[in-house]
C-alpha cells in the first residue's frame, strides 16, 4: 500500500491534474473561473482572501523550490541542511498560519451567510474545507520538524519528490520511515491535485500576468456637459433630421 500511495498515486494525481485541466478548458471554458462572491459580502472577503492567497503562494513556491531543487545546489551555495530546515519551519510556519486564518475566515463567510451559501456548490465548500485540513496538517508537521533540525529528515522528502519527477522506481522507499503526519500531508496534497480540475482551483492557472507588461492606460469618465462638436457633414445632417422626444414618449414637432 505504501508503494502504491507514494510510488504510483503521484503519477495518477499529476496525470488527472494535467489532462483534466486541459479537457475542462477545451470543453467548458466558461466554467474556468473563481466565481467570486465579492458583491454579496465584501468586507470579510478582503481580509480572508489576502491572508489565504498570500500564505498559499508562499507555501506553494516554498515547497516547489525546497523539494525540487537538487541537494547539491544548496551545498554549492553554502546552505546547510539544518539552515534549510530552520528556514522552512519559520517561513512555512508563518505562511501556514496566515493561510489557515484566511481559509477559516473564507469558510465561515461562505458557510454562515445564507446568500453566499446558496450560490456556492458542494465542490466550493468541500475543496475549501479540504484546503483548511491540509493547512492544519502542514502546521502539525512543523512540531515534528522541530525535532529534526539537523535537516536530514527533509532530505528524504527532497529525494522522494525528485525521484517522482525522474521516474525513480524506488522513490516511495525514501519516505518509508517518516512520521505518519507527513504521509497524511503528502496523500492529501496529491488528492487535491486529483480534485483540482473539477473545482474553482483551476483559476490558479489563469494568473493575469499580461497585466504586468501591457501598455499603461487610464479610463476616465468624462465630465463634459455639452456634446462634442459634429466633425462631418453627414453626421450634421443626421442630427438635424432627429426629433427630440418628450417625456410622454411622443415626438415634438417644430413650431410652424
């Protein structure tokens, strides 16, 4: 079972994530959205959304860089295993608390507000609850990591993650003896990958990066009180033929 969960299931999860997302975008592109409920209740959304998204972004890139960067790179730049472990505990712990607090705020908002709950699907509430549970598990692993500040425990997860990406058949064996909390955290993370294409999480793949390099412009509402002057004869003729409409909805005739 261990070999299946951490040696085979990762490939199933990644395959569903990639091909499921492509299929959804091709088949139902109009469902590719976050379905914001900002118009229904704005105040609580801003605080919860900022905390949640900032925390999750830090955690995501922390995991991505920390797990997939070869160990020799850290050794080459002089970062010891212990220093990396301490950095992961401190930064990951702070980001995890932020994301968990934001997630709880968003869940409370979505669950207790009748209007928002009516417009929410089972998948909306379910995936948010799953993310909160995953964040809680991640924070629980911090206390286990504090007992292994030498960093050697972390190298096991690095070897596992890199083994998955390089199709190492022995990848699952690298984490066979780690704490059960880490295994639950990994399994739940892979399960979130499986559910990703079928929930609102797909909006993560549509980050509007083009706003960073598009030409700058500003839209300003005109305060002009009079219409612009007519610039050609044809428009003048059309305006001359137009008849003003009275409040009752009938055309007024010019005085004889």
